[in-house]
C-alpha cells in the first residue's frame, strides 16, 4: 500500500486538471502492483483511501482547508473538510501501518527563516514518524542547505535514487549532494529492513527521486521566476503556509504551464517508484 497526500490535489494543481491527475496518480500505483491510499478529511472524518466521490469532494470543494498535523483535531471536532499535507499524511499513514508514502516535494526551511523562524511542520513530523517518503527533494523555493541540515539534525534518512545529487523539485540538482545513492526499489527495501532491525526507524526515510533531464525546468528561467515570485509574495504580504501555494500558482501561471507539466511528471514518477518499493518490501 502507498499513502498519498491530498493537498497536492486540492491546493497544488489547477481545476479540473487536479481531479484528472489524482486518478492518474492512483492508477500509476495500481499499475506497479500496489494499492493507493489517498488521505483526506471529509466532514470531520479521516479517510485513509478516498473513493471516487470523496476524492472529487476534496479536489473540487471551495471550502477544503489545508490541514497540517496540528490542524487535524480542529478539523475532526468541527466537522471540516480538508486536504492533508505531507506532515498530516505521514502521521495518519504511519498510524495505519502504511510504510511508504509518495508526494511531490517536501516542505522545509524557508529562505527568510533567520528572521521569520518559518519552517515547515513536515520536517519535525518526519523526524518522529516511521515512514519512507518518495519525493523530488524539497521545493526549490526553500533554503535547501538549511533544510538539509535540519534533516540531519532530526535523524531523517536521506537517499538519492539513481543520483548522488539532491534534487530541487523542478530542478534535477539543487546544488547539494546526498550521502548515499541507491539504484533499485530492492535496495530501498533492504535499507528499510535494516533500519527496523537496528531500531533506527523512528524517523522517516527520504528517497529523493529527481526529474529526468528532459523534464526539468531551465535553471535560468526557474531562478528568474522564483525571484519575481518571492518579490510578489512579499509585496502582497503572503506569509507562512500560504507562501508555497502562492509560489506554485505563480510558477504555473508565469511559466506558461511548464512548471505544471513538471509537477505532474514528478508526482506520477514518485507514485510509481513508491509502489515498486512497497512491493519490494513484501518479498
């Protein structure tokens, strides 16, 4: 079984393309022999595995909240509908015994964190959650070196899939290295088993899966869009958890769809790899 977040569907992709992609993600997992479990909250009830009607409810609802881990109790008690982030998805999946989770990119330390203390709850949650997360590194809008330092401090394992370089979401190479490279789902499964045997699996294991070279954004264009997006966010007073969806929407709009295509490629590839890892753990 492979866990999937729902925020990427409700807040990360434009409608109605988001619902189409949600179905494609689940099919990518089934196609590799695993079972998808998209997680969300509908009218105060946590669902680990959304059927077609519930998936549409979360994907298309105007009132769907973005629910991190600290938001779950309020959502449940108040009967809210919402989409789960990396942090809340990882927590709920681990509670249900799901060992593998596929997402796009992780949250991390924001670029102005020295002044704002803005750091995603993804990091601290993964520091205490036993789950393997397949992602395309961290979003390139973040402070990548600071995020890597936090991953080390929190004892979160980090592997590069087919690479020694840490990917930066839209970019294959964030400019920083990873300590360990693996080249097959079976290797990941063996490391997961070793972590469990040693008792070092209290924190998450990150499998960083870069985009193919043909699918990454041009770096010069990416950097120009990022600078302009950060300036626009500052000018409009966008802060905290609203920064990421603002910048993703900025990239989608200003890149003429290039970033959206990269985003879809990222999650479909990560879903397929996560499914292969989940299958390998059962052998």
